[in-house]
């Protein structure tokens, strides 16, 4: 029962972040400047901070229930995706933005994107897997 609650909470959190992003984008794009809009965008920012902390924690908790071979496969896939996204980001920055490449920005973008692509199924793990 506890797994189902965690899964429902995770799916609800993802849904709230997506809906909040759409509404916040509309508020910012239309330059709506009233008290309710400001409070909504600030609340959404706090939700994003919680989301950024929650997703890696729940992924690690769920990954503990997986077989070691599957975890090794995921880590190998993560490293490959990370290298691919890092090189692609550096090339595109060099071609379209400037010859000065911000490696820290490229590392953080590649790390977060490859984490999301690789471990999204572990975040939504439904049952105990051994």
C-alpha cells in the first residue's frame, strides 16, 4: 500500500509541476502583475525546489530495490548519455552562441538531462523488484 501512495504522490507532483509551468509561463508572457499572480509564481518556485529535491531521493530509494545488473546497465546508459549530451551541448554552443564555451553550464545541463532520460522509469517504479 505504501508503494502505491508514493507512486500516486510522485505522479501528482509531476502533474502539478507541468500544470504550474504552463500557468506560470502564461502569467510571465502576458506580464500579469497582480498579487495573486506573484504569489502563484512564488509558490510554483517553491514547488520546483521541492521537486528538485524529491525526484533524486525517490529515485535512489526505488533503485535500492532493483537488481545489481539492471543498476549497472542504467549507470552505463547514464554515462553514455552524459557524454553525448555534453559533447552536443559544447558543439552547439560553439556554433551558435560564441567560441567561449561555459563548461560548468554544459556539465550541469548534460547531467540533469541524462539523469532524467536514464532514470525516469526508476522514479515511477510500481512494485518491489529483486
